[in-house]
């Protein structure tokens, strides 16, 4: 899966897998709020992995920027076979994700590799 966080004036991407209800972060990257840079950040992020756009089965959009139709259309073209998901309150998803991750780190000595999926 790939997570797009377009909130707080930044663009952050995270590629991760869920195996046996465990979250495994493959790579993450971030950039400035310039929308024309999305393609460059995608290339940069994918270059750090063995994954291709066709390997992504779900696109999670979080942060207020994911409400922008041009962003949604761009991502649907880039990841045409993936399921696209943008929560009703995408800004809250950033806070919920951060709180969950912090809780996981504090309660698990193995770090993020031991976090289970909600």
C-alpha cells in the first residue's frame, strides 16, 4: 500500500505492507507543498524499493490536500488498479495515525515492526 499525506502544507509518502496483521514500513519520504513535485517524489520513493506502481493495491489519502480533485485524478491515473480511499475527515486520519504509531512505539520494544493493524 502507499499512503499519501497531503496535509499540514507538506507532501509525505509511505509505502508499507500488512502481513499477518502487522504493519511493515518499506520506505517513507516527504517534500514541500508544491503539487508539481508529486511525480518527482513518487519516483524518488519508489526508487528506494522493489515495488512498481502496478504493485500497489490500495492508495490511502490523508490530510486536507487529498480533497483536491486534481490530486485524486492524478493518483487514479498513476495507480489505476488500486483501491483509492479518502476518509470523510482526512485531517483527522493524520492525527489518529500519529497517535496510533506513537502508542505502538511506546508499548513495543521492537518498534514499528511489531505494530498490528487496527
